């Protein structure tokens, strides 16, 4: 998601993780949900910096 700049698919991928039978990934998804605004801001910052340094 980071290297291909697909941050817009984050919510879709989190939903897919919740449907899988992998409890450790459920924990990761819950952690991302708790601070979703910061995760989205990080994606946006990465995208802006990438565009700036091209």
C-alpha cells in the first residue's frame, strides 16, 4: 500500500482483514482503527513528500 501509493484502499483492506481467520491481524486492524486519523495523515504526508521530491 505504501510503495504503490494505495492508501485510499486502507478501509477496504481493513475490512478484508476482519473477515479473515487470523487473530493477530485482527489485533493490528483494531490498533489502526484506534488511531485511524493519524494513519491517514501519515499516508497523506508520505504522498505529499513523494510528490515534492520528484
